[in-house]
C-alpha cells in the first residue's frame, strides 16, 4: 500500500465538543464520522462538554481529557473543592476564571500536549479544532506528529462585536478581559504550519486579523448531513412558522434584529411566529425586545431536542432565517437549504458563500436591518411558488458543494500534505558519473 493510500491515524482535538450548540461540536461529530468512512482511524480527544460522536467503535473513539468544568450547568463559574485540584494547570484554570478570563483554550492545550507526548508514535497527524493554545506549539517533536489546525473564524471578530454592543466602561472592560485569550490565539496562529478554514471569507479574515501568511491558509468547505437534513413531503407546513438557530444574546447572531423584524411582519401577517433553536435568555436585549413588542406568544425557544425533531422542525417551517451579523460559514443555512426549506439570510461574513445568489437560492438582506428582514420574510410567506423554487434550488446547491464527505476528503488531503512537509525534502538521487566508455559510445 502506498503512503498516499495508507489509512491515517488521526488525533482530533476539541476543547469544547457539544454537538448541539456551536459549530465546533458539529464539526467534530460529522468530520470524524466521514473520515472513518474513508477508512481512517480517528481518536477524538476532548474536554467538557464531551463530544457526542456517531459510530463509536467503527473507526472513531473518544478519549476524555477532563477540565475542571467550571462553566457547567447548573453551577457555572463554580469554585472547585480542594480535592478536585490535580496539578498546576488546574490552579491556572481556576485563577484565570476568578480574574474574569476564559482559560479553556490555554489549559486544554497544555493538557493535550502532555497527553500526546506520552503517546508519541500513536498518531500520524494531530488536528486541532480552534484551540490555538500555547501548548500546541513545538511541532512534531513536541506533539509526536505534525499539526493541522482548523480556524472556523477569528474569535477577534466576536470580541469586536461584543465590544460594540457593550454598554458602559465596566462592561467593556469585562469583555476585554474575557477575550484575553485572543492575544494568545493571534501569536499561536502566526506560527502554525498548516491552517484549514471553512470559507473564503474566513480565510481573508484569518490573514487580516491574525496575521497568518496567505500560503498557509487553505479552504475546505464543511457541509450539511444531507441524508438527515432532507425534504419530507409528509411533514406538513405550519402556516407562518419562521425557524432560526441562535444563542439569544450573542450579538453577532443578530437575533434581536429578527425579533424586531417579526414585530413589523406581524402587522401584515398576524400568524407569523418565530421558533428559535437555542437557549432563552431571561434578560438582555432579546428578552427586552420580545417584551417591548408584545411578542411573548409569538417567539418560542427550544433546546435539547433530537436530530430528528430538529429536522422536522425545519421541514415544517415556511421560512428559515439566518439573521447573523457575521458567520464564518453558517451550518444552519446549509442544513435548512438541505431540507428544501426556503431561506432568508443576511450577507454577513461567509453567509453568501453558503446561501448563494439573491433570488436564486435564497433571499439576501443586509445584516442588522430589521426592515429588510421583515420585507424578505413577508415576500416568502405570501408567495408559495417562490418558496418552492428557492427550496429546490437551495437543496441542489448544498448537494453540489457542501457535504461532509467532500469535507473529509479535502481534509485528509491536507493531512497527507502536512505529513509530507514534516518529513522534509526527499534526498536527491545523484545520477552516476559518466565513464570513459560512456563518452566514447
């Protein structure tokens, strides 16, 4: 078997692995499954919340690398008991939390380095899923294998949006301290030999925001589980249902603008209502907007539902919406399109790369514009033929461009390139010197 065809032994690192909240957990879940289907061996090494993985035991295994789980529910920001401390990394984790910082990227990287060093030779490649911690520097000598890193998008973007939305100097100081780890991520990113990202927009931001050399950043699009997220005509449409996936008070998700749009929309479409896949916030801008516009009965939040329940929720919607100010890719857009549900999406970040041209595969609106959102949503709610046309075109776009199988194939190609680069240049074979007999032939 040639080196190019040999199955690889992959360590896939994720400092947060929740597959139901945030793109990182979804990425690990689906990429590990598809890499295993290609014949590779994948060991996911993760901290709490631990990843939920498909097909464990069939090319995929999970190794738990526990943190102190300081942000777990129902007691986030807890102080561990004395007996929970194991070493100086635990003390660093707690100390950073006590001073208002977010420690997990650094502390996970230190634990991962120690774990990988103890298992030198067990893996052909180490794939870091946006930890970007100091512990992952040092190359194959430190980690036991070449490193490939995925950066979904620079967290500096989130930091700036949070600062823009912060009220008062105390809140701004708190945001700066919480995002203090982004200084480390900038320094680490510039020293990485191979960076994967999920869109051309994210690639440019990694170059601009993090200072990574262009030739080190490679785009491998991710995608939807098109077997799960698929049309089903037996699921009835719910009149007026709009579905979105959002964390309630994360400013870049733009949910407050969608709530404002819903208030405008209901003046012409009184049955319009919003189902948010995500956690309801008891206070903050979204809660305030719901109360201000009297939308308590028109906005529902759901969380903790199964994959099948999520898919049927999207299938039953007349419109799916991505109101984000910014996305590095937008899995919710791809998944909604894969079900054949027509999409209204902003042009924030990489969303247009996924959703496609306005009027062909979606209706596109500027980010942060409730009026434009309301107009686009209303246009779809009153036009069944437009919904049908956009839904069909959206699914075809996802099938052609954004599947997890394609993502796994492209990722594995970059693994092999990293392994070859770490091995160094092949020795040049010198041609034999010409003999006297050769010269006289």
